[in-house]
C-alpha cells in the first residue's frame, strides 16, 4: 500500500491510513506500506533551501528532502503500534534501496527483499520511506518526481507482492483530466503501455518510470482514493479486450517549450552530441524533429518542459560556441494534446478524426508526433483545455449521462466503449 | 564548532554561523561543524508524535527526531557552498557514529574519524548531525538531552581537535543562573569536574555526559555566544590556581521529587535490586539515602527529576508487589541548591557557611548530600530562587559593581576570586 502526501497530511489522515492497513491484516494479508512526505512538507523543505541559496548542491538537496518521508514512516509506525499492530519503519538506507548516484534523479538498482520478508514473517507491518534511495557508499539520493510510486512498485516487484494499492487523492485514472473535461470518465482497467503514454503525456496519476517498472515485473497497480472504499483503476497487463478500444483516453500536457537549433551541420554524430549533452544535464526531451534545410544543414527542433528551459538554453549555448553558424530559437507558450489507445495498433482513421476535431475548433496544429498507441499535436498553450475537450468528445470518451458534444458522430467507437463496460 | 538550535533557527542565523566557519578557515583552520535541529523543530516533532499516540515506541521516536538535525546539516552545507566554501554534510549513519541500541538514550561507542579526516584533507568543511547515532545494524538512535554537545565532544576527541567551540545563546558559564541571580558573573575558566557538578546540579549549559567525555579525552571546550565575538568560558583541565577558589559557583535544580520506600527488608542485594530496576527503565536517580528504621528494616529515600516520577512509581509498584510490607511515599515540590568548587577538597568551613546562609533566610533544609567538590541541600521548591541568591552572596560570587549582600563577610574568598582574574 502506498499513501501519497495528501493521504497522510495530518494525524487524522494517518489514522485512517493505518486503519486500512489494520483491515488488510485482519483479512490475513501481509502489508508493506510506502509513504510520501506529509502534505506540503517537501514544498516547505524546498522553500527552506531556497532561502539559503538559489542553486543548492543536489547532494545536499537529497539529504534535506529525504527527511520528509522519514517523518511520515515513524508516525505511521507509531500509529499502528498504538492500534496494537506491530510495525517497523525503514528509511531507504536501512532497507537498502540501493540506487545509482545521480542525485535528485536516482535510479533504483536493488532492494533488500530478504529483510522485508523477515519482518513480515515476524508479524510486522513494514513501513518504507518512498522517494528516497541510498548509494552503495551510503549517500542519500532521491528518485525524482513521482519517486514514491517508483518505490512502491520497486518494493512490490522485489518482494513479489500480489498487488500494489496506490492510495491517493484521486479516484483513479480518467479518460481525461476531470478538472478540464467535466464529463471525463473513470477507467476500470488500463494497460501498462497506455498508462505509460498517459503519464508521459500529462496524466499525473502515476509516473511513467513507476509504470514501466510495474510492467517489467508484471505488478498490478490499483490506483484508488484514500477517502472511500470504491474501486479505482487497475493498471494491468493488456488483454485482447483492451485492443478493441481504439482510443481509451485523451491527455493534455500544459507547460511546454520548444527549442529549434537552425543551421546545424548535417553530418553523423551531431544530433547525438546535442542530445547527449542535454541528457547529461538530466533534462527530459519530449519530441524531436529533424528537417534538412540546405546542403549539409538541418534544423533540429524539440520540446521540453517549460521549467527546464533555462538549463536547456545553457547547454545549447555551450554547444553553440563550438558550432558558430548555429542559432537557437525558443518558444515558450506551447501545449500538447494527445489521444491514447491500444486499439490504434490495429485500427486506422484515428489521426484524421483528431485533426478534424481540432480544425473544427480552429486550433492550429504546430507539430504532430505519433507512437504505436498515441497521437500528439503541439498547439498553443491557450488552446489546450479547449483542444482536450474537443478530442475527448470526438472519440466519445465521456460519461453518457451528460453529453457535451452536440452531435455524437462516432457510433462505431461508442459501441466499442460499451463493449468494454461489460 | 557546534551550533545549538537557537543559533541556526532561520536562514539569517545559518548565514552568520556559516560566516564564522568561513572566518576560521580563512585563519587556516580545518573545521568540523556539529549542529542541532533548527529552533523549535524537535519540539514540533515531539508534538507531532503526541498527536499520534501518548506512548510512541522509542525506536520510532528516534527515527522521527533524527530528521531535525538532518535538515540543519544540509542547509548549512548549502550555505557554505553558496559562499564558495566546499562542504559536505553527514548524518550519524553516514559518518558511522556508532552507538549502543538504547533508543532515546544511546551511548556513543565509536566514530569513523578516518572519513572525517579524509574530507577535511580534501579541503571540505565537514558538517555532522548532532544528537543522533546509529547502531551496528543501522538503527537510528538519539543520545538523549544535550546530545548534540555529546556529538561535538565525541567527534572532537575522535579526530583529535585542538578545541571545541560550542556556540549557543548564552555568553558562557555563570557563577549562577543570571535569570535568578542578577549579579551572577561569567566565569573565564572552569575545570571539567566543576562543570560536571554544575551540569548535574542544574546548569543547562553543557550536559555532564558531554563534559565527562571532554575530560576523558582532554578536549578543551569553549562555551560562547553565537551573537558576538567576545570570549565565553573555557572548560579545561584543572590547574593549581583553580584549587585556590573554594567555591566557584552555585546552582539550583528546580523540579525534583523524592521517593521514600519504607519498611524495606534490610538485607544485602535489596537496594541493588531497586536501583537496578530503576536504571533499567533509564531513569536517572539524583541522591540516595538509606536509614535503618528497625530490626532488619530500612527506609530508602531518593530524589528524581519530577517528570520521571510516573515511571519511577510504576517501577516501584512492581517491586512493591514482591515485598508486601513496603510502602511508597512520594513528594513532589522539591528543589536542590548547591555550591561547587575545586577548593573544597582542601578548605573547610564551606558547609557551615552554606547552612548559615540558608538559616538566615529561614529556609528549611530537608536533606544534605556532599561530594568532594560540592554541597547540596534539598529544600522546598518555592524557596529555590531565594536560596540560590543567598548562597551566591554568602560566597561572594557576584559582580563587584553591584553588590547585593549588605555586609560582605568573606574577605579571604574575595581575594581568591580577584587573584583568579589576573
């Protein structure tokens, strides 16, 4: 079971999280709990560091941030003990969640499952600090955004857990962000691949590194609310049934920026050099396009998260010094709207339908990228919410009770959604 | 250098602490910094635990409290780095401050000096979390009250530091608590033994375990203010000159309780059994008196800190079940006033002078205990402040500028204080 920050933000919520653990134990289960920092603790620690310096060393940032989860684990252990349920808390260092040494973005290499099993077999609930790791040398690391979910899935994989329950402040995974699309619908089951696309396309429910881990080790993840007992969304291995749904969800990624490098020498190894430098700065690149623009010259264009733009600029300027003719152009106010569905592998016509929906709303498409199971369009940031609603309706993803689309055109896909609901 | 909680309570104070470190480095010194939790952090963590349960497991309490110092070390490292001073922070687990496994009251067994020297020789300031330790098995422990000072002295001893600078919110060690005795005087130099007596008798400047450690390894400790650059008090090996001062300070321990066990069978091993049980509960006993009260019967009476009384009662009741005739009596509102001085070893008449001073103030003495270098009287709690002022004046310990005593009687001891000041 994993409890996110909002699910352990005060003593009362910690109590109700602990009650869930006790209930599961009463049903004869062994329980491992992974927790995030309480409420806004991490933000407050980041703010503290911000009062000290604008560029804190990453090692020290990890040392600082890891305290947030350590507070929660001890409080949960205390609460369980006060409910007569034996419990023991562990930091990443204590349970040996060994990572590489990339501070603030570390990757898990190994977890001491033996110790966890030992405590479980001794009748204890094992409570593990999420988000953090430790290098072989004992340096504290953190796993980056969504790190607690990564801990959840990695621990589940290491101990061979039957299911991961990810308790959070949302009910599950929706066909689109319900804050933007009022008739968005909760999805009962979604495949790892779809969930990964959704995560990297803007759905913040579960980080795609966590989903990737879950897929690799076939760990089913149940994303559900900590406020009630209704079922949420199961993220599972794909089934044939799932492939019948052409489009299962739509997503919007809001704060994007594009970087265009013009007059890049078009010879082997140049692009590799650029993206190697960017990756070395731990910046995640969204989409990449390269177009030949003249004799031995190309334009390389890519999108990144807006907040990484200053770092991207720094990295590119360094490269720019070495390639005199190249110019750097950045554009800030972009968004990306996408549709995702396993069925795209076998069905055609998805792209046209999406473009038509956007055209109907007079939304200009800057850029298009596709994968086997998704189509994305880069658009102006201001058009984002409208675009998401339009494509959500075009593929008829919403609740039937309150249709927003005036003329539901897509009978075919409607039937398919209906068949999924059986 | 050690900075206490009030000396690192916000970013500005952390900046001025870091400046001191930079100044010391500029004077060519290698610096190790030991820090406490910021301001009221520990209190807030204790409060958090209190919202969860009234009796948190000690292991989890240590896991929780250790986060306070971890926050401070990372912030100090960030601040130093922002001042272009290479720095690296370490938790007790990382630097291997190995302790026993007595949670909330652990004792240091070993410190990895090699690692500290390595970092110092690489040109870094080493910042170590005070108050915490780690067992051989990686369990987080804490060292009890005043634990950060214990870390300071233990680290200094381990690395062979020339001096410990203990930066705090007081100017140094005073002849008595200046909040109670307005004419109390700062002492320039005090011996380890006197300081230990002063600590265990109520002076909160430096915990006696820390002073004991300092004495054992001959580490000079400079207790000084973090607010200015004036010298504080040096705690050092005793000198012949120090023995010329009969009484160097007076102290008041406020919240004491006494426990009297009546009709205890007077046979060998009984007292040992009682105090073994009390020590096993990690309760520190102040003074012990045993008096024969009948054939093979005795009264055993001892004082403890008021806040430990409930636990003492629990322990004694357990013993009471085994010895049917014994009764337990507790008295709550007690205090202890003491005078301390190396010169008592060679001078007489200190006890009479003290008793006379208390008698002059009509203060009833419940109980008297002595050591080689101190005399203590148990009195009513309400008489405490007055008693402290009376004995402080009787031994003429105050500032000469504003004498409070009407008739300074003790010309001899006055001269001695004067000679010390040379």
